[in-house]
């Protein structure tokens, strides 16, 4: 799908979606003793050596970088679970398997910052890539049914990254179909562009700062 490689066709950048994914909870095994952390987003800890506890992914990565913990990959990231998911995706052409909404971003962050904590890391990464490819092929197949009678497209159980790519693509596809079949239903592009430009004038989007 073209949107996979063209950042201009997505609503959010990969970095922005990854930033949101860092709030997902993961399990860590500390190797130090530390009092509770009382943060705006919640209280985490206290931390004791070799006693597992749950923290946001961004905190897990921060502690991992300092050599303070090991990160336990989520259960869905095991070779067994991913193999089952891949087989189910291939068999169920009309539906998608339920995966964490940020499965792509979470796995990438763990591969980047905690690869030594992921058993069979290269096989796990390969399985996730295969799952992504199968799911995108199913999305493309489902979009082939769009015609002039289509007013909306509903696809259940997509992930954040998949939604971010598919949504603007579907919007442009529907607009092109309406323009060809019913030109009077298509919004005035010049007017819409002016409205969007006025909205952007209120302030530019600031780059995300790493936690």
C-alpha cells in the first residue's frame, strides 16, 4: 500500500504514534531497591530486586538504559503466540486477529532498547513483519469493494499504525470515486485547503521531546 512508505499520506508521524505507545504497561524485573515513584501519570513501585512489577514502557526503557532492570516481553510476543496469530491471519481472510493496538510500536521499542530481553529476537521480528504484511494484504483486498455506493468503510481490529495509514488513503479513495460519479458531493478543495491553512496558522506542531 502506497501509504506505508509515504509519510505525507498519514495523519500522524511514526514518532508521534510511538510516543503514545510508550504509555503502554509492561512488566519489568528490577535488579535494585528503590522507593515508589510518584508521577503525574501514576505511582509506580516500590521496586525490589528480582520481584516483577508493571510500569509504563517509557519508564521501563529508561530503567533498562541505566542497567536497573530487565524487561519481560508481553505474552503475545512469544514465538508460539505469534506463530498462532500468523496462521490465524492467513486462514481468516475476512477478519483480523485481535492484537494490542500498539503492537508494532511496542515491538519496535523493545527491539531497539531491550533486544537481549526478547527470546529468539530475530524470529520474533520476522513473525511480526509477516503478520503486518498479511494484514495489509487483507486491508487492500477489503478496499477493492469500494464503489460509488460506499459512504464509509469499517474495518475492525486494526492497530494504531494500520489505522494511521489506511484512514487517509480511504478518504482520498472515496473522494476520487465521488468526484468521478457525483461531482456535486465533493467538497470544494480550494475552500478546504484555505480552512486547513488557517488552522495551521495558529501554531506549528512542536517536535516531540524524548522522555
